[in-house]
C-alpha cells in the first residue's frame, strides 16, 4: 500500500454550507483520497451518488474532480458528484474466471469496463529496452489511448540497458507515425528533460505499461524522492513483480500531476473499430486500394495488402495482429451489453463498485 508514503496529510476544516471541488488522488478501501491544494483528506460517496451511478465507471478515479461537502463531527467529506470528465482511459477488466485464450482471443469469463484515470493531458506508454520490448503490446496500449482521445507519448525506458536505442525508436516509429517516441533512462538521466517538458504546472499525465517497465522509478526520479516502492524484475521469469497495486495520483513539486498505475496483466481491448483503424491506418489505406470492396486480403486478384506484403512494405505479422484485434473487438461488442447489465446489477446490490 502506497498511500502511507504520502504523509503530508493535514487536518482541514471544510466549510459545511458550500460544496467545493477537489482532485481525486486514489482509493483506500471504500474511501477516496482527495486534494484541494492544501494536503490530502478522505471522503466517501453518498448514498445518493451510489443510486445515481449506473455503472462502475462512474465512481471516482485518479484525475477526477469531485464535488464534496463537509460532514458534521467527522474529519471526512461527503462526495456528492463528479465534475464532467474531459476524457477517461478505459480498459476491459476480468471480473470472473473461466477465461480461455482461443485463436489469439480471450473468450469466456465475465468482463467489465474499468476506468483507469480521468482528465488526462498526456498518456505515457512505457516499454522497457531491457529485453521485454513488444511491438504488439505497444500497439494495444495505443489503441486504448486513441479510444480515450488522449495524446500518447511512447517512452522506451532503461535506455542504459540497450546498445542501440535508436534502432528501437525506428522499429516503433514504423507503426506509430504521429506519436512522439523518446528513449529515456531513470538511471543515467537520459531523456528526462524531454519528459519534464510535458509536465507543465496543472497538467495531468498517466504512466501505463507492463509490470517492471519502470513506471514507479520514473515517477520517483521526477518527484526527487521515493514516493512509490520499486522492485527488481524477477530473475526467473524476466518479468515485473506487480509491485504497484493501486492507481494513484502524485502531485509533483513543480505543479504537474502523475498518475502511476499497476502493470496490466491482461490488456483486453475496450474500444471501437475506428480506434483500431487509426493505429493500423497503413493497412486501412492499403485495403482501400484493393480491387474488391470486400477483399479479405487472401488470394483475391488486385489485393493491395498482399502486394505490399510481397514488396516488403507491410509485414505479415502486423496484418495478423490487426485481424486478431478486429476479431476481438467484434467479439467484445457481441457480449458486452448483456454482461455489463448483469455485472452492474450484481455490483450495485453488493456495493462492490470499482474493485481493483
Ligand atoms: N537499468 C535500469 N533499470 C531501471 C530503470 N528504471 C527502472 N529500472 C528498474 O526496473 C525495475 C522495475 O521498476 P519499477 O519502477 O518497479 O517498475 P513498474 O513499472 O513500476 O512496475 P509495477 O509497479 O510492477 O507495474 C526496478 O528494478 C528498477 O530499478 C532504468 O532507467 N534503467
Ligand atoms: Mg510500479
Ligand atoms: Zn486485399
């Protein structure tokens, strides 16, 4: 638990009559941590808030602006509503077992949307240059960010572990035409000035990426002291240890805020087809040149996608990934509505909204 690391908690007097607005920092059990600029305090959502919330995604998340009122005889506040969100980063979250990988798709099990963060100015997608670099994974994060309509920035972390970071920048930029990509190292300080350039006072950024890519380390470096726990990646598996377990917002001394997130184990998509098409726009453009409108890019004559693969302008694995994710999105749409209704009703009865 990282909340204790922030021991700048102050006792505050909240004006009972007026409703005020505070930034949501994080969650601690059924309480929310808030900050209105003078230190952290706790709050809980009112019964009326619960009644009005139609789904889990409407409960407070880091970056939200919460309207609150003071409580008599309690040093906590009542959260009455959230200000409308400018944007929200959403992922599909498994809420029950029974999942199976089938043909590259996750099937079975029950899923629910989880809002990771709200009101974000820049989403940093981190990928490590220490041997776990994965282009498909980056693409998936990009699709999620495109869906949220938040500007993404890719950070290739641990540049100190890699002899040739520029070759990775090239590989990455081949699939992400309009996304800034920077190689950084929290250890040597490489690229840190570039990252700081995104952190103007009042801005909110989020760190996303697999466990062990160095999200919390980067936050600590920017903060100037250890506010989040960091652990070495496992020698046995070469993977991160899921050190960070809560999403939490940190206000940097310079006035910007960073939302540190846990590495996502299963990044399922919660998006629309258009978001996919933006990330795979090269394939969409090629497909528009195929002779047949409904070309499946198999053995049809005049297929521009096949031609591009033959000529080395498009890689076969990339086309495959596009198809897999397309299938996943279609599949998702089919079962989304029914499941959501069921799960939301159940959660509402049990009052277990927004569980991590
Ligand atoms: N060589 C090198 N190692 C780094 C760098 N940044 C982070 N690490 C190491 O990577 C490991 C994982 O770092 P964390 O910051 O805990 O990773 P995380 O992304 O927060 O992981 P989760 O909280 O599990 O999602 C630690 O051993 C860090 O010391 C870097 O720039 N260079
Ligand atoms: Mg972490
Ligand atoms: Zn075709």
